[in-house]
């Protein structure tokens, strides 16, 4: 049973937690223990964590309390417990990417973002479940178990970062990190009613992120508030000599425009983001959000057209599988991870390793990618997709020449029931509104925008200009302060 004191701790935000730790009204050990107790009490229901690092977390919390007591805690996230998607390398802690291929992998190093979180004083409580190798939109494609949505345990939390989103919604941590290749932060954030930010491609180092599609992958935060997303991004962003795709740009103060408001804001609502396929209740919720933006001073412009945007989905399902087929070639059973043995030759062992080590969805995408890259099809598919990618980028640039942000739904539906979608193409359509930002390499955020069918959360998405997360976060925060939608369910998880 969760006490009122425990509930107060579980509801804490990063920003408030940092203040309370410094004024001594709570200790890091109290905070960390409350979340570990919550994980212990609820994870049999939601199935979020692949690995819980409770002992290490409590030791780090004790060290943080010593620093705080001496007044030596200068790191901004000192003593604050978060969770990490199991696609991020963590030194000495099992990292599986949701795949049997990496069942027993214990990395000898940390991903850059993990190192930066440690430097910022944050404490990891564990690794969260995900679709295998980040390929999926429901976290049903994990090799270990499906994760449930805290708002309705019979529904999915989205994917591929479903575990990280559900952990925040279920109050199992203050915040978490995920990765977004085609919507894998924003779509789960929408389904779970939390904030999910995909930074500009290259804003955050990908070193130590187990790669899916290297030209699309980006790491970002899940939080309960936009302010917290700004704080977490501040800790992980910046150049990294270990990742040549990182921008060599100074990291701005991402909290600088959180009080900007909406008055005079130029918001584009391109018609291609509001087309067929959206559920009626989602459409009504998004329209109400647009009305709220307009009532508070934003200028909503529905005239922009981005005719190439509907092509983003097929472009993605050529480019991403092509890149994954190359990236996943390293998993051959020879150097590390799962390896079949006892065949007639090394080649038969390698074939058996990939046959049994990869799940169905991963094998489907490897085959798609290998086909698109094969002789005779490369020009017709992969090269054409790259050309359309350029057109999509140019269309975003044209719209941003006259607007501050673009607004769109995050997903065309609310969270669906587990096992409800079995057709791969129907599953891929879940990312129809999130993929364009990945194709163009732009920052985008999903924030709670209301509720649709059966009281399930609906996400409102803002897309910003390249490297302008500051404006994006300011706009999202302004809407959040006006709407104030709840980010955690009042029941369902841990109510018994």
C-alpha cells in the first residue's frame, strides 16, 4: 500500500526534486527507496524493467546525500533517480536491446549519455523494456515480455521506448531516457500521457546507443513536465568526439524561453498532418488543443502544404531497414552475444545464430533492407528514397521560413489493445505523424493534449527548427501551463 508520504515523493518532478534535495526536505535515499519500492510493488502489473539496479542505486543515493550534506553537490541532477532504455550501453550492467541476441551482454563501457547523466549526479534505477533493437510501435516485440500501459493494463504503451514511457507514467522513476528513430519517444509519450522529446539529429551523442538506423536514431528524455525535459536535455546534449555526427555547437540554455508564452506565436498546421486515418476522438482532441492555442494568442495557419510529407512513411521503411540490415550484420555469433554452436561449419552456425537470435520483426526489416540495397533495386528504391528525403527537408525549411513551429497530432489513435494489431503495415501507420521529423532531422516533442476514447491520453506534437529546441520547449511549456493535463493515471497501477 502506497502511503500519502510515498505518493508525494513519487509525484515529484526533476526540478522540484533538485530544490527539495538541496533544501534538505528530502534525501536522495528516501527518494530512491520510494521509487524502488514502487517498482517492486507494481512491475508485475506493468512489466517495465528488464534489469533493476537497486543496490547500486541506493549506494549512489547515499553518496549523493553525503555531498548534499556537505554543500558540495554542484551537479544539477544530484541524487535524482531515473531509468534508462535497455538500448543504452551501461558499464557492468546487462544491456540487451530487447533481444535474445544480447541476452548476456554486460558492456565494458557507458554510452556517452549515461556518462553525462552520472556527471550530472543522476542515479539509474534500472534498464527499461523495449521492442527488439528498437523496431516496433507497441513494445510487444521485446524478446522478454510485453509492457502494459499504466492507464489501461490491457493496452500497449507504444514503442519502441514503451518501457521508458510507462516507467514515468507508472511513477517508477522521475524521468527516463529513450531513443527515437521514427517516433519511438513521441508515440509512447502520447500513448502514456507524458512528455517525450526527440532532439535535433546530432544534438545528443549516439555513442553507446545500439544502432538501428544511424542517420535517424536520436536519444531523448521522457518526463512529467516540459521543464524537466529541458533539464534532462541540458545534461546530455553537446559535442562528442566519439560521435562524428554530433553538432560541434555550444549547448544553449534550454530553459531560457520556458516563460515565453504564446502571444504572437506563428504556428503552422499543414494539412498533410491532419488527413485521413486519424480516429475521430483524436481529431476532436487535437482541434480543441488548436483552439486553446489560438485563444491564448497563437496564430494558427492551416494554409501551408507539404505535399511530400505523406511519402515520409514509405521513405522511412526503405531507409531505416536498409541501415538496420547493415548495422545488425555485426551480430553473427562470433564475437559476442548469442551464438549457435555445433553446426557443420562456421557459416551454418552463423545462419542458426541469426535465425534463432533475432525475432520476427527484426528479421522482417533486415530482409526489407537487404532487398532495397540489392543489385538492380538500389537505384529504384534506396536512391529514390534519399531524393524524396531531400524534398521533405526542403518543405520543412519553406514552412519554417514563415512560422515558429509546426503543430500536429503525435499519433493517429490512442493506445490500442495488446494483440489487437497483427498486420505489420497497420502497425507501421502508428508512426505516420512522427516519422517526418526524423526524416528531416528536426527536433520534435509530444506533450499531453487531452483524452480520447475510454479516457486514454492523446499527444499533441510540436516540431521545431533545426537546433532550436529552446523555442520548441518554450512553446510546449506555454501550452502545458495553460492546459495542465494530468500525466499519471489515478488508478489501474498499484491500486490493489
